């Protein structure tokens, strides 16, 4: 049994005649007839009912053809894999992001890339505060998304693309705020604080977003940070885009301070090392980012 024989059978079933199958496969009618005849001789039963003008499958042929279609599909997938490997597509493409970044648009890109690059495995790696640069510097990811500040240029040579803006607000749960008067930074400093675990970068410290004289509760990701705040474990700085529903539902409440900005605004960028040579998948991923037009939060 060969793939050519199975393709001949498939086209006969789909098109109804040997001549139509021959035309579709760019072969002669005798060649297609011989391919089917050899299959029938090999297994000892007729595959096709030839009593009518339009050929149909025999009962045994229907069972055989059902399995043959699976083999043909696997063969097509294998051929696609071979072509992708020949083009040098990466075996693994790793994408990092930090808590300032909304990962949904990354997932949307990956949903299309999964079908376009079936031989590439994709790894989406979340990190802690400012982890995007740590991930790149430690060669843990090929590309990363995170909060970007101009001082980062002093840490290394990077290429960046802006993808969205973020707004950081100070919040707590209404239950936590009940009976408390928090009007200025000194009031805030006297409250328990929920914050992100700091990175190992030289400019980062426990003092960034965590000035509390009271106990600290630290976590690595924004989702857990939100849950801790809702649970009433303290005040905290968090991207407003992550808590829009909770603010509407009254689960969290913004804290406005007289001597502090209402919110802190920044930019999320896609970042790669300047000397990083991206493969075909990475290059197309980078080009896709350029088309992103996310609304400003």
C-alpha cells in the first residue's frame, strides 16, 4: 500500500469517476485504475462498486476508506512539519511578561501562530516586577513585554516597540478602609501593604511601591495581588486595567492622597536584546507586534 494509491482512492470517492480523479492528480486513467486494482488484490476484497456510472464504496471499502483518510491527513501534517523544519523555524519560542502587561493580546497572537507554525512550541512565562529585563538578560526568554522606563537603556542594549500604556492606582477593599483616614502618604505608610516581589535589578528595591511601616505581604503576580487586596490584607499599587470590574462592583476602592499623584502612568513595550538574532517565528512575531493598536488605559 502506498500514499499514491490512497490518494487515488480518495479522489475517486470525492469526484465520483476514475477520469476525474486522474485529472485531479495529473495522471492517466489507466494509472489510477491500476492503483485501485493493486489495493484490491493486496487485501482480497473490492473497494469500489462499479455497477453504476458514479463509483461508490463497497461496505468493506467504506471501513477501509475511513482509516485511509486518517493516514492521508497524517501524511499532510508530516509534509507540513518537514517544510517548516526545512525553513529553520525555531523548536521553542519563549515569551516573557511582567505584571504591568496584559497578556491577552499575546495569547491572541499565539492562537494564530500555533496553526501557522505547528513545529514550534511556545512558552509564555510570567514574571515578577520588572522581570522582563531579568528574563532577557538571563536568556530565559527570546522576547518579553513589560514596563519600560528610559533608565533601562543604562542596563543594556535593547530594541523596543510600544504596545500599550498602563495606569497604576492605590487601592484597598472597602472593608479594610472602614473607619480609617488615609489622606496623605504618611497615613498610607502606617497601613499594612500588599506589594509585588522586587526584582534583583540595581534600581529596584522594597521601597518602590511599599513604604509601609506595617507588615508587608508580597506576591509575584498581579492576579494574586488583586485577590489579596480584595481579601482586605492591606493597601497596594496595582494596574487599573486589572481591577476595572472590581472597582465597578465595589470590591476595591481607589485611595486619593492629597500629597501624591492620583495615579502613576507608564508604558508597556515589547523588548528584545539588540544583538538577538530572531528566527523566522520570532521575526514574524516582532512584525505582528507592530500592527497592535491597543486602546490607552
